[in-house]
């Protein structure tokens, strides 16, 4: 044991490297011939206006970026009605999840998390030393609203809800959202992760901010440019907070210059190019329907997803199916949660990618 390292960090398993393009290439894979349908990245390119904005800002990287993205905040305020002092920018939304935990919990405090969900949560909660209280999602992938409320009433400091959720793709109904807003106690920080917000809105999802405006207790909503805006490599996200006090505390958990100058320029262009966003969302929705139909043609029953991914139970081990798919040049993801070893998640790609993926999966399944 090392006396200068916090015990919880020494007890944590070594963090696995996510199988990014660069990681796979470094490990000797020919990534040019692999379809990257495993990490829920946007498999359509970013808007040409985004790449142009990045090019135009490259010569400014000798300067520090703005600490809290004022131009971006103005646009978000205009679109959400949340005043600038209640907006916090992060190095991806993951930094804001980490910040919300850092601002609210001390060693041993309770954190409520509906699972399965984004793999990052477990590691962040564990590193904080908080006590993770997991609430299993229902069979159809929907969150167990009554369970979340009940567990959050057992003295939890923070309760999370991810909608649309990853990896199920399930989205909270308006009624479920209202129940959560009313049921999570006022002493508990209610954090709604809307990393897939744009997809949810495109699918006609409920207005999370409107529902939260009826809540007396504290809340945070986190969104990202990593998904619908096709900017995962830029690392930029933002949080909308119930009060200036929460926003101030969240800011205090982040580094001062946490969002790079190129990410800010890119995000500004992305927000302005609303026609491109609509094209991405329409195209991904078509691709999701294509994948869903393809999986059904293999005799599988995909979960009902509104995200840029589809999950499905496969015969046998998800890990093994993912390995065999990679051998055939298609990278997908196997769910990591105990009890879900036979689920895989496929990121929606272009039409030819989706077609190739279904074909490869059919071959893998018939060979098992
Ligand atoms: C539900 C959810 N939340 C947060 C994140 C983190 O995204 P980022 O840090 O890129 O904004 C992800 C990434 O996949 C996610 O699926």
C-alpha cells in the first residue's frame, strides 16, 4: 500500500483502455478496414463548417481558451432559457459527471445509479469513495422509476438518470420523468444525463428542462457534442444547473482552461449549422431502422432504441460475438454488466456499414 495514494484508488482494478481507433491501430489492427461500430461515436463526419472553423482557429492555439465559453453560453441560453451563470462547460460531459459527484459526495455517501448504463459511471463513483447504489433497469431496458425514487430516499446525495440511456437506447416517458422529478427528495441532487439529447428530441421525447423547472430540489442536466454533433475527439460538453450555487460548485471541480480553443470554435460552428444537425439526425434515424430491421431478419429482437445505437440479445456470449465480428472487420460492443453477458450494442453507421454489420452478424451467429 502507498500511504500517499487514496485507498479507494489503490483498490481499483486497472482501467481498461477503450478500443479507440488509435488503440486498435497501435495494437496492430488494420483499422482502415474495420467498421468502427463499437464506441457510439457519430459515424457521419462533422459539419464542414466545423472543420472549417477548426482550420481557421489553428493559428490561435498559442493563446489560452476562454475559461467558460461565453459565446457558446449565449447560444445555449437563447435556446434553453437557462441563464449564463447556470451553465458550466466541461471537457466532454464525463468531466461534468465527475464534477457532480465531486461537488456532492464524501467518502461513503450514497450515489443512486440505474444500471446497465454508460460504463464510465462505475469507475467515477468508485474513485470518489462513494457508495454505489445500483437500481436494475426493467426487462425492456426502461429505468425502474419506483426503485430509483425509493433508493434516493435512503439518504442518497445524488441520483442519476440517463435518458436516452446507453446501452439500452430507452428514453423516459413524460409521465416517468414527472414521477422522478416529484419523487427524488429535495436533499438529493438529481442529475439527468442527456448525452443523447438531440436524438431523444428528434424522436419526440419529453422536455427534460421543462419537467425539472417544476422541481424544488437541486438538479443538473448534462449534454455533449460527442454524439449528434460528431465531435467525440474534441471533448466538449455542458451542464445546465438548477441554480448559480450548483453551477459555481460544479465549475470549482473543473480545471480553469478545460475546454480547448479548437473545441470551442468547433462547437460554435456546430450549433450554428442547424441544417446539418437535422441531416445527421434524419440519417441516423434511417440507419437505426435499417439496423433494427436487419437484426429482426436474423431472428433477433433488438431493444427499442432512440439513440445512435441498437442493442440486442444474441445466442451465446456477447464478448465472443464481438470478437468474431472484429475478425470479420466489424467492431461492436458487448455489454459489460453482470447478467447481460449475451447482449451486444451496435453503433448506427452509414447504410453500407449497417448492411455489412448485419451480414457479418448473421455469419457469426450461424457459426455458433
Ligand atoms: C450516457 C453517456 N453519458 C456520458 C458520456 C460521456 O460522453 P463525453 O464525455 O464524450 O461527452 C457517454 C459516452 O458514451 C454516454 O454514453
